[in-house]
């Protein structure tokens, strides 16, 4: 282009000079004169170049201006498109930001993708913990992992912070953080000499705990705190990263944990206290690691046949740690992503539909402009510009919606995964948003453009296309609505479950005793006695009870253990199992769990009296079907025998879980370190809580109280995840319904507008107005019914995917299908009512005059 | 200015004159300038410095397009040609011009 311009100007100058020569100038002078007249050549070139640039900018500017003007003229259309797109794009961006953060992005560790979680399973029990011996053996035998580390969680009392605190403590191998690839934010990691019992006691604190308990004090390194009667030095602060299986307040090397260093515990091959993680050597696949641990399992089984009896089976598995962070959440996430995708489909169809309607209305304007000589390319470009403008506005609005909803979504995801804190709108999410908005814009632009090509008889084919889109929208909405309906039904069933006890006006709290202060059973028993007495004196307290764990808490199903029944032959491979719990005298009364037979624990069931036990009905009927469980004796170790003194009714530990075999030891005889208290009261939680707090501190001012909550609230919180998921799906389904209803109404209204004359003729020939109304209504209902049938077929096909999430209802629940069908028909009917009434009020004279 | 009879072309009319000139036959920039001068009997002087920006602007607008061809003296020259939209544009500008000169003339007449 530049070269051409040079040549062109050169030619002109030569011609000019030649003219001057003709007039008698010398060639040199002529050339100089030519240049003078022509102006400085470079200036001219600049001017020419300016025209090139201005022209491009102008064209874009003009398109945008025309587009804006066009949209201003169709304000309602623009608003409808932007709002619809914003809903679809917002929903998808929000859900995708979660998927992106917790599923797609690598763990924020150095070699996060190489980490594996090890599990061991027996045929009758899956995912039992590892014993210290197991982990040492795996570490020694593995050929595919360059590190194997252990972890177990404890609760300790920490003194030396702002106040005595119960801290969640991760007890780990010294090379734990190195293996995970987490470099401390401050200070250092653990070192090898801290691994043994004689090493110095050190702590690394989590970022959150550092902020919360130490206000982010930068001088924290070197600080001394007391735990378990020992001085611990804070040596490091972790960065703000998600941790598996949970974020702890502090981490200590295993050498500092009194429990872990208890020689008896450490030697027991069946102890199952720890969790094990490994790091694959670079380049080793997960399958190779699995083959490796399979071989290790076989070696262990042949070496220790007593610890891993063949009849009970033994298997080791290695699974990527990254997937473990979202275990159980992925299916929910993909369901949400699917639902959001459905909404986007409906949005695309709806926007295409709006766009066609506008094209139909603009037909006149467009043909006029074509006739006036506007070139077709230009017109198409302008339509495209309008769509691009709308897409940009829709995407921006959607992004704002997503940002607004993000905080809610993070708190939702927190209930499922530690990685929720990583959720943000990053470059990947923005790219996704851009892609789906371009896609939506294209669909919305291309479909009407294609429809213009169809042989058209006054737009009738395009109206057919619109009907087709509506049928599709209805079908997809039906699938969403049925999904949401099923989940709602399931949630209602879940909410209505009777767990076997009552939850109103019951206060709960967790008390974790200081390991160092109350190390022995008699001390603990004495403390718990005094606490019980103190709480009983609280005004308003009707019954005060305590157990190790209470229903609705995570892990409330407790530890399953084998037990022996006196007088029955012992088959080591098939020992009976039950969840072992403890209960205080009034626990069953405070929870309102009925006694079936025998008695509850009494004040004399203490360490000085014979060991007793209460079993639940499931256990009693399994082993004593005749109903004579009371009086028999069972034992956990074959040494201490507990007499069954009572049978209590079954309770559900979680609303969705069937009751299991359970046995309760007397709290005074088994005073655990962690106890959960239940106080059935005659007054409200708000008035009880402060008095209860004071009563606890009156017994021991240094005793932290954890999770002081009404039992009702625990119950509600336990089903919060399905409730929130149902709400999200419900919102999506609601959006779908509204968009679809608006679509149906729009199509029918347009059809009425087009048929004014026909309606007039019908009236003139004696049709009643009511006939017209029902004729138009029938048109809308017919479209809806077709979509409904298709949607039901789709829901029946897809429903089985929901089976695992549903509680108490099948994926083909007739009530849900019926309710959704009626709802849809009613809503569609209402959407068509306005245009139908307008059809009914057609003025025949006016309609005919327009002919 | 020594030659008072010679005039620079009115702002905005150059485009129209170029289109009009090209309506007769395709021509290069030099030829266009010459032709305008000749036909106007040297009354109108094309400002050489604004001719080429104008040509390129018109080309961008799609009213004219260009082709390289041998000139009368056998050199490569860029020949401009009127397009269909250019023709329409010309007729429109002609109308506008006629309306405007008409109006101006009428106003001048009332003042006499």
C-alpha cells in the first residue's frame, strides 16, 4: 500500500514537471516547482494515511453508533435480551468459577498433582485408618513413591495465646510439609530431630489461626505456648492454603503428641489412628502406584496373617489427593453445571426468539434500506454489531451477577471442600464467560440470519421456527423443573424424618478436656461429675446429659468396634460390630430417647462398680431376637465384661442414615476426653446459653466451650448442603420457567398481532369473542404440551442420574411429574392469557379496514 | 494571488467533482486534476495536496475503486473508476448541489 502510494505520487510529480518543461522550464527547475505546488510530499502522504485510519475507525464508530441507535429504538427488546443473557451468563460464570477453582486448577502446592491419599479397606469395613506400623512398612516397601507421611487430628488445649483455647491440631511426620510442597510463610518447617519423643516440642500454626488468635503478629516465631503440660515453640506459620482432611489451627511433629508417642498405641497394628499420604516419584502414573500398593498389601498379608486375616480381606488403594478434596462434591457440582448449562440453552433459544421477532418487526425497515441502496454486507454488519453490543452488555451484567453471588457460593462450597477459599473470578473464568457470551451472541445472531434465508411467506416460516424454539425451551425447562421438584421432595422427606429423639429446646455444647490436666480416668470422671452437678443447678435445665458425640455432628456414627458375646463361640473372622458410644445417667432422658427395656445408667455405675452397657434395639434384636438382651454380658477386649442393663430405641445419627447397631458405655466408667452435652430446658436457648457458660467456668475457669448451639440448629445445619443445592437448582429451574413463560407469551402475542385481520373476519362471520380467546389459548397450550411431553421423556432418561442424591423418592416420582406438568401448563396459560384476551377484543371493523 | 480568476475548490465539493470526472471515464489522479481544470476553463484549481487524500477517502468509502494500468506515456499509473454506489452517491450529491445553489441564487436575487 505504501509502495503503491509512492508510485502514484511519483507519477503525478513527473507529469506536473513535464508540463512545466513544456512551458519552457528547465527539467531541474520544473521538478522543484512541481514539488512546491504539490506541497511537501510527506505531508500529502500523511494526509492519505490518515484517511485510511480514520476510515476504519469511522466505520467501527458508525456501526456502533448505528447499533446503539437501533437498540435505543427497540429499548424493550434490548433490555429483554440483556436481562436474559445476564441470567444465563451469570449462573454459568458463577458455577464455573467453583468448578474451575476446586476441580480444574491444580492444588496450590508445589507438586500437588503427585500427591496420593492412601486408604486401606477390609471386606467388612472400608477406609480404616493406618497404624504406625502400617505406614512404616509402606514407606519401606514402596518403589513408586519418594515420600510417605502420616497425619492424625487431635484436639488439645493451648495456653499462652489470648485465652485458653481448644485447638484443632494436626499431628504430622516431620517431612509432612516438604512432601506436600508447602513452604511456610514465616519461619521454617519441622526438622528430623523433632520426629522422636526426645526432640524439642515445636508448633507450626495455620495462617487463619495466626490471624485469629495472634492478630497476625509478625513476631510470632519463637513464641512459647503451653500444650499438654509442655512448652512448645512456634517455629513457623503456614501460607493460606487448603489442607486435607481439614484445616487445623496448629500442627505439631508427631514426637510432641502424647497420644502418638504412647508406646502401646504405636505398637498396635490394628490401631488405625493415622491417615497416610504419599508423593509419587516424578513420571510415575497413578496406576503404577496402585500396582505398587497392591503388591505391598499382599506382602503385609503374608507377613502378618493375624493382623490382616485372609477372611476379612485387605486392600490398599492410592487415589490422587486432588480428587479427595472434592470427594462427594464433584457429582453435585456437575449436576449444578448441567443445570446452569440447561439455563444457558434456554437463554440462547430465548434470545434467538427475541431476535427473530425483532427481525420480523424490522422487515419493513430493512427492505426499505436495501431498496435505498444500503449494501447487504453493511446491513448484516450492522445487525452483527447490534448483537455484539448486546452480548457485551449481557456478559457484563452476567459478570456482575456472578460477582454478587460469589460470596454466597463460596460459603456454600465451604460445606463441601476445603478448596472453597480458592474460588475467584480469574482469567480462566473470564475466558469462559467471554466464550459463552460469544456463543450466545452467535446463536442469537445466526439463527435469525439463517431464518432470513428460508423461503418466507410473510414471515410464517420464521414464526414456525419460533414455535420450534419455544417447544425446545419448554422441554429443557421441564427437565430442570422435574429435577428441582425431585430434589425438593427429597429435601422435604429428609426434613420430616423422625430421628428417634426430639430437638426442640435442647442446648448442646462440646467440652474437650485438657489432656494434661485430666490425663487419667479418675480425674476425668471426677471433673465430669462436678460439671454435671453444676449444670443440673442451672435454672431452667430439665435434664442434663452427655455423650461422646451426638447426632448430626460430623463423624457422629462414631468408631465401630468388634465385641464378644459371653457364652457364644468366637469366630475371629466374623465378630459382631457396633458403634461404641458413651452416655451419662440422663443422656437418654435429655435426648428423649425411649428406653425399651431395662434401666438407664445410674449414679452408682462408676469405676467402683461392675461395668455396664446399654445397647440399642438394632443390636439387641440382632443378637437376642427373643428380646432378652438385658442381663447378658459383652466385652470389647475379652478382659472386661459389661453387663447389658438396658435397651434403648434406635436413633438416626444423620437424618439420611438408617440406624445402626450401637452400644453405650457408662460415662463414669469410660470418661472420654471429648464429651458433647445436651441440656433439655424449659426456657429459650438465648436465656440459657450465658448461664450455662458461667456454670462451666465455675467448675474450671480454664475450660474452653466449643460449639454452644441449640440442637435444632445442628439438625438444620446437618442438612444444609442438600438444602442449598436444592435451592440453587430451584433458582435455575425458576429462571428457566420465567424465561420460557415470557417466550411463550411473546410468540403468541406476535401471532395475534399478525392474525388481526383473520380474527376480524372470523368475528364478522359470527365467531364469538370467547371462541377467539380459547383459540389463541389453545395455540399456546398446544406448544407447551408438545414441549412438556418431550421434557418428560428427557427427564425420565436423565432421572436415574439423580438416584444417588435423592432421599426417600424415586427419580420417576409421579407426584413430582404431575405437579411440574400442572405448574407449567398453568404458567403457560397465564402467559398466553394477555394476548388471548387481546385477540378476543379485536375490533372487526378496524381489522377489516386494514385489509 | 496574481490570478484572481483562479479559485481553490470549495470545501466539500472536491469529492463531488472527482466523482463527476470519473463518471465520464476511469482516470488517474493527474488526469482528474487536469480534467477539472480544463472543464472549468481554469477557473477551478485542484489543490494538489488535497487531491490524493480525497481519492483515498473515496476509495475507502467504496465509491470509487482503483486499478493499475499503463498510462498514455506508457508508465504504470493508478486508474480510478466509479463504482455503483459511487454513481448513486454522485447523483445524490448532484441533487444536493442543485438544491443548494438554487437556494443560494434565490437568496442573492432577493437582495438585488
